[in-house]
């Protein structure tokens, strides 16, 4: 009798490749249009030009890390204005909450980069290898000349798409035409080649091979989305009270579902929506198109699979009409998300239009707090940090007053005049001396509020128009 221990069964099942069948319908058409628009925006945006004047880049959208600035058409964001980026990220998060609360995982099904590029890769696969049945046969076929040829052609096209994807990404960080030619002649920075290689490899692997596994295992959103949904959220579901029991049509007692598996065959996630809502479902709507097509062919009403909420299910089972779509979309939770999203957006727009072209920080020098001059006057010292946001060198002049209108005497370290030149798109630190004459109110008080005025005098060719102020304190000798 053999004493060899029995091999324990594996707790893991090998992945079965998914070969979704082509489908036609309104949701498939919507996905095609969104894919074309989103890919067009991604690939073409770095090539759009925008004239900003001399000494400034003419790329419409540019993340200029070398100079620590972000350009978006007429908008220029500096490092100290990072709150604009934070605000946009908050709006993106609230937008995800809003759309998920209203219509489930529509982001995953239509606009997520993983979904968009996977759709593109499947489209290429279908062009080269054929539709679902042909791809299944090729997958099971032994490696011969036909299989090698088709796989090499497919992988080559996939690799080119990945290369274009990685290349488009790095074009957002420097001048796209210049970088393009530098990449071709081998003179680009190694970081550019490394970044492009990494993005090419990840696009090729995620869109071509990982596909639904990225959504199920790598992405955290399927697990978070449950907190965003409730019984009024519209999501894709199967009306089993109408479709069951499944079977041939025109048989007494059978439901509308003929168990044709069309909904399963078109699903890019490989799930059966008839088993109920599942974590893997990305709410893409392709199963709705497939089922509606079958219902049309067998003369049954559409909507066996469709968007519905849990409250609709209860009503429809009882033979009552469901709520209107707008009653599902506009409810307290979605209204709250919309209000928060709008508030952040309005705040960013207001902040954008209220900001000035002059950016200055004033820091009082504390050691010593003040100096008494030989004539009895009191002098305070301040460090100014001036940022010139223009594309040309600009001159800046200064003045200082108290709330009561008392004027101070000013002087600049290392300058004969009360104005300094700040180079284009640069920052200059300048020491400013403010003096209160002997006997003045500011000289005899312990602390006096002071307002420092900064006037943009313009460049050597164009006059300036901006004038801003900074409030600080003046320390004097108390009597």
C-alpha cells in the first residue's frame, strides 16, 4: 500500500481569458464616442499652442517642473498657489462621489483610463484575430505560423499604442515638438526615455493582458463605491421576476430570458449579470445592448437588463411603475454632493480672478526689533520677497503709511532709489528699512500698524498697472 501523501487541491483557479463579443447599441456607441474624445484630448493636447508673449512657453498645457509652474491656456499656476491643484483634486473626488451615488460605477465603465485603453486594445485584437469565436479558437490552437503571425502583429500594434501613450505623457512636462525631435535623435534626457519605457510597459501589460484583473484586484474603487450607493442609486440589474424561469420562448411558464448567454459573452469583465450585482461589474451597459438586441429578435419588450434601483425593483415586482430617472438622480445625497462640488468650483474661480500679478511676502526682522538713530528717529528692518510673474523684467516701487496717514521714510539696502528690478519669472529678496522720524507717533509707540505699498512700475517698454499692499507692524520706543 502506497504511503505517498495525497496532493492537496489548489485553492486558486487559473485565470480564464475573457474574449468579449462585439455588440451594437446606444451604450456601445456612447463608449466609442467617449473613447475617441478622451484619447484625442490625451494625445493631442500637448501639441496645442498658446501665445503668452516673450520669454514664456507657448504650449497650451504644460507642467513646467524646471521652473515650478503649471500653464493651462491663459492660466498660470505658481508653487505657492498649489491650493488650486488641491481644489481640483477635491472637485474630482466629489465628482466621483456624485456620479457613483447617482448612477453607480459610470466612471469605471466609461471614462477610467484602464477601461478606455482596454477597449482600444480589444478593438485592435478584434481587427487582427476576429470576433469572439475566432479569438477563442486561436487561443486554443497550437502555436503554428498563423497564430505566431497574428500574435506578433497584435503585440506590435499594442506596443506602438503603449509607446504613443508613454510619449504623450512626457510631452506634458516640456515643449512637445522639441522633445519629440530630441527623442528621435537620442539627445533627450534619460529620465524622458525611462518614463516613456515604464508607461509603455504598463500600458501594454495592463490593457493587453491584465485587463479585468486590474479592476477586480488592483483598484480600490470597487470596494469604496459601496459607501457611495444606496437603494435609490441607478445601476445595471437583471429583472429576474420577468426573465425567470429561463428557457425556450413560447413555452408555458418560461420567462423572457432564453438563456442565450449574450449578456455574458459581451461582458468585458466576464461576469453574468443575472447573478445579481457584483464587485466586478463596471456598469458599462454592454449587457443591456446585447439583451435588447435579443429581445427585439424574439419579439419581447426591451429592458430585461437595464438601469434600475432597489426601490424600482420593489415597485416593479408589485406591478407598479418605477420612479422617474430624475427622482433617482436628484435626491438629498446627490444635491449635497453637487452643492459641495459647486462651492469648491466657485471658490477656485473667485480666487483665480482676485489674485494679482504682484506676489510679495513681508517678514519683519526681529533681531533687533528696532534701532534708534543718532537724530532720535526709529528704524525697523523688513525682508521683502518679490515675485515677478511677467515674461519681462519689471520695476517695483515702495511706500509705507500708518492707519492715521503718517508717512514713513523708506530706504532699500544696496539701492539708491526706492525701486528695484525683478527679472522675468523670477523671485528677488530685498531688505527694506522703514524709519519713523523723531517725535512722530510711530516712534513713540510700542507698536504701530503699518501698511507697505508695492507699485508695479512695469517694464522698460510697457507701464505697469498693479498696486498691492501688505500689512505688518512697526516697533517703536515706548515713552
